[in-house]
C-alpha cells in the first residue's frame, strides 16, 4: 500500500500527553510515520522554520505531505476521516451518541482539571517523579474526575464504550497522573487505568519516552 509521507512533531523529551495521544492514534491506525522533535525548553517552537509549519507554534504537529495540522483532537478526527474504518482501526465509537460523548470527554480533559495537570505533571507518568501531596484545589479536581469516570464506566468494563477508543487512552493518562503517584483512586478505576496503560500502542510510546531518560 502506498502511504503518504507522514511526520509527527513531538517535544524532544516525549512528555507531551497530546503528542502521546496522536502517537497512539497513528500507531492504532497502522500508518507508517516519522517522529521529529522540537526542544520546547530551548524554545525551538518559536524559531522561524517551525513557525512556518505550525499555525499555533505548538506540538503535536502532524505533517501529511504538504498539509500541516496542530491540536491533538483535531488531528485525531482528521486521521479518522483520512484513514477510515474498516480498512483502518477505529479511533472513535461506532455509535453517533457515543462518538459525541468521546469528543466531549476529550475536550473536557484538555480544558479542565488544571490543578491535577499542574500538581501531577507528565513527569509522574514518563519519569517516575514525585511531588508534594495534592492541594485542596487538586483534591477537588480529582474528586470531579473520579465522579465523572465512575458515572461513565460500567462496573467490570475495560473500555468506556465497550470497544476501545482514543478517549480511553486520554482518560487513562489523566487517571494515571494520580494512580502512578500513589494518590487515591477507586479500585475499578485503578484497574481500568492499568489495563489501558498496557495497550501495545501506549507501551510503544512509553518506550520512546524511556529512550530520552
């Protein structure tokens, strides 16, 4: 099969949860792609060469031939249309309402729960670092995350929608900010997060991240 030329631009440390999400999506689709790195600490994203490619000067950036796209959820919806099921693995549920719920969750996880993201950064996930106990604001955010996940995840089910979707990876990543740090999670949410973390595409990303340690 003739594939287009595909490049995924990542932060050089492979700490970005949004790059991870797109990496998993591409891997699940079975599409060959090349990784390129931008050193955010050195602010390479502000250099003229990258600004010419990236509308937002951020990562992830997907390049397919001469088309460039930022923002992980936009990239994943584009990949779903460009490389559709059944020829390629689905990223979103078959059911229309479940697809809408998955997109709702993706938007929420990217725009809310800031205290968790600040106090349990991705160094917890990809470098095993530890931080002080959660603040009151982060505890409140954790309670909100737990409440929403318990409401959506049926008891004993390993995927949110009874089939894997990219939002399972995104949600497990947020839950594992707590779980891998030893913060409280109900047992069924802990099991769900651990199960999703073992998915082959996620393990490949963790291996990429580990190469940079």
